[in-house]
């Protein structure tokens, strides 16, 4: 009986070494941690970037809110100081021009925020009426946002005592006899830095009040020393300031009166009040 010899082929001889080397390589790769930190960083980077941008957005909102609060306070303070001394009356007399200067100062303080293009301010003179109650003796406004006073228009509380003052419930402010309180309501639409990625547009609201510092003529509206177009009455929704030229005002008024004559000017282009008004170059808006 003969026994057949098994002859190993080159492939068969090489296979055990190949398998061993493959196993060794797999083992080394399994134990290798040199690129782990980079991989983890790549996965976590979008999360940290998102959190960072969100933190920037929230911080900017808080800064803007604080800025609007300071503007409202300074505006009420400035309004409480204005006036020209009348020697005959022995008291200060305020004018429409001085009120416009108060609005101008607020715009300068706001800077790029554009409080009149993206908001509205209401300045009210809270005084005592003939019956001993509170009244809004006069009221002036600035800004294209369709937002009016939360406490009523000029003339609210003209008679009687039912109108008790201005301010949140339980914190109402009332004027004293012989003087006035300058009350400011400021509304501003905050537009997020990163669009609507983290938050929607937010309407910020601030209120502030200062008692008039010096003796002032009260019981009547400010003296009228500006043109009708520049008078900041609350039936207007505009961003007209002292430096706005007469030509700009005339062009905006003409467009508001006849929008069909101006290409691209149509209803509902007020950015803060879609479908509710007509606006011209962020200067004048009219309700529709």
C-alpha cells in the first residue's frame, strides 16, 4: 500500500502568514486611539457652533433690550428738561421744535438700531385736569410702526377722575398739581442676527417717566413753531427728523398720496405690519 504525499502549493504556504498579519493589523487598528479626538471634534463641532451662535443671539437681544430701556429713560429725562424761559410767565414754554429735538436725540443714541424705522415712540404729558383727575394734555409720536399708546390718545381723561394715571396695573404714575410727568412708551421690533434660525422677530416694549424738572407752562399744547409736515402728532406714522430735507418729505408725501404713480410702491410693504400700510423709503407710512 502506498501513501500519497500532499504537496503544499505556494498559495497554501503563504495563507497562514497572511491571515496572521491581517489579524495583527486588525488588532492594532482596534487598539489605535490616535485619531479619536479628531473624529469626536468633527462630530461635536456643529453642535458647539450652534450653541455659540445661539448664545450670541441671546446676548444681542439682552443688549438691545437694555439699550431700548436706556433710550426710553433718557428720552423722558430730556423731555422733562426742555423749554424756553418766559419772563412774563416765570416758567418755561416748550415748542414743537424742542420736542422734535428730543426725538432726534433718541435716534442718535439708538444709532444703527433705527428705532423709528423699526419701531415707534410715544411721548405724553400727563397732567392734572380741572376736576382733579389725570389727563394726557398732549401727546407726540415718532416711528412707522403702527402702534399707539396703551393708555389712550391725547385728551384722555380731559374731564372727571376716572383716568387715574399711566403705567402698569398697581404701578400707575400720576402727576401732581402744577406740574407734569413726561411719560414715554417705546416699542421696537428686534430682528435676529441670524434670521429665524434661533428665534423669531421680537417686539420689545419699554416705558419710562420723569417729572418736569423746572416750572413749566402746563394746561396747553406746545407752541407751534414748525411746519405741519414736521409736527410729530400721533396721527402720523413717520421717521421725519430735523435733518430730513423738505424735498425728501415732499416726495414721500406725494408717494403716500398717489402710490399708483410710483413703480414698486404698493400696499402691504410696511415691514413691521404686512398688508396694513403703505411706506415710502422708511420715511412715511399710511394706514390702509
